[in-house]
């Protein structure tokens, strides 16, 4: 099994789940069989460009979204602050303004707590 097919399949499944779509719903939107989509998500099927476009349209994503395989793993040698910030930015940009403000308040309090505890050590 190709690593790329598996990565793309996992990414499709992840995005589909984040959008709260079932395989059946994705099948109905794309006109593709559920069994085919299952095999795509498992990395067992090759995707034609046409099929890929149907899936991306149904999930309302761009090619860059599908081929962004960065994962945050603090133990990885590839871990860096910029990657984390990019992932958080992508997460926050999809949220409502009031949700972003609430997240900001929470993280500000966490940072204050960290600063206070590091000064007392």
C-alpha cells in the first residue's frame, strides 16, 4: 500500500469527521459508492483526479488542505513553534469571533499561570 494513498485517505477521513459527515452522506454528495470511499479512506484505492475533485468539492476544501500532512508531535525532530502556530491559526480562522476571543482569554490566563509558577521556582 502506498504511503501517499494512506496519508490522503486518512486526511479525507479526518476532514470528513471534522465536518460531521458520514460515509453515506459523502457518498450521496459525490455520487460515489460508500464501499469505494471506504477503500479510499483506508488507502486501498487509487483516486482519479475526477474522484478527488468530487471529494474536495463535497468537503469544501482546496488541494492544499488535502495535502497538508503536518502533525504536531512534540517528541518529533520536526516539532517547531512555527508549525504549531500555523495549525492553531488554521483552527482559529474557522471559528466565530466570540469563540476566538474566549480562547484568547483562556490562553492568556494559562500563560499568566505558567509565568507565575516559573517565577516561584
